């Protein structure tokens, strides 16, 4: 039987089984834990997600995939759900042992014969949100609300035309607005989160759209000479601020745009986009700066 792993637990916190199958939806190409047959894994090692609904859902699916008696190990930073692991696993019917190492809590247990996970699976799975009218899932960026940066950008994006891309597309909120223009011939949606891509596929029924579950920074065949790119660029990676991540999105946009093509983006006010954008674009127009965000139109 196969060993499973979810995420990238620090090697100095828990040992990663050699040859384990990766199940994190944030790692393109990984397997889907939702589709793993019940009782098919010999062991599971998991870096537990920080969000409560996402974490309980992931742990529940991981336990379900384990064979009865299979070894389960979960770790999380103390301030990102680690202190809750014991009670959550006990509620699922597990008898656990707990330890601490390098600011992480670690819990281990055998998979019990009977699991009490139905509620966690239902609450953390894909769901249609009546307020947004969109499919979403806990763990996806801004999964249950329209984030302020995207909302502001929606007020400024003009009617676009030609071929374009939505970098870090999330649920497809920006894409939905872009596709209202009949002059848009093709729109490529890219996100590193499989759950976001799957939700966007539900939310956008349009033959002009194509989807890529991948890192924006990785090359995509024929993603070149685009007329436009839209983005609400992320600036966090694995929960920590990473200014280079957002700037890499901007550089990637410059790479794929044709001369004269436009990049429309929302940016957090405290991030230094201007210096990075100046050598990449012929013209950078600051449309508005308010409420912690800046909206730019950058012309290649």
C-alpha cells in the first residue's frame, strides 16, 4: 500500500516518507485526496492547513483514505491551527498522541475503524455560495467573499478585446467581468490552486475560456503575444509575505504581452510595484490609490 503526504511538512518537524504520493491542491500535478479510495493508503503525513474548515476537511479525507490502523501524522504551527489538532482528531474518533517541536504541534494516531467525519467533509467541500452566486471552497483565496482589491479593480477594467489571461484567477470573478466584452476572443485562466480552477470551471461556462492548473511563473505553450492580462497578484506564499511573488506575476505579464498590450492589476499600496514595472512597460498609469490598494494600467 502507498504512503501519502499533504503539503510540505518541515523536515525538522516530521519525517517525510520516501516515495509518498503528494495530495496538496497547491502543488500542480498532485493527486486528488477527494478521489482516493477509502482505506487505500498505508500512512498519511500532513502539514495541516491553517483555516478551520479547510483543515478539518483535509484531515477527514486523509483519515478516510487510510486503511484501518494506518499511521496518521499531522503537524501545524501553534498559531496556525496546531493547538486545535488534538480536539479535532478526537472529535473524528481518533485516540492520539501529541508532541511539540520547533513551534509546531504534532499529533499521531492509528486510523480507527469508525470515523465521524461527515460534517467536516460537507462543510469543507465545494459549495455554491448564494451571496456571490459562485461555486467556491474553503481554502481558496477569499473563498466566501469578494476581496476588496478585486472589487476595486472591477470598477476600472474597461471593455477588453483580443486574447488575454487572468493570472491567479481564483473563482473567476475578474474573468466573469472581462468576458462580458464580446470582443474578447480567448481568455486563459491560471491558478496554482486546483480547487480554484475547479470552481472557476463551474462558474464560467464560456467556449472562449481555457484553464491551467499551474504556477503563473511556469511557461505555458502559446501563451504569448497577448492583448491583455488582468490580475490581483498574490503577495503571500505559504502564509508569509513574499513581495517577490507579486513582482514575478508582473514580470510574467510583461513577458506574454504583445507590444501595446495592457496589464490591468490591483496592488497593495505598501508594495513597491513602480520600480519593477518601469523598465518592463512603456507606460504605467496609476488609476487610483485608495483604501489600501492601487490600480494600474501598464502598457507594454
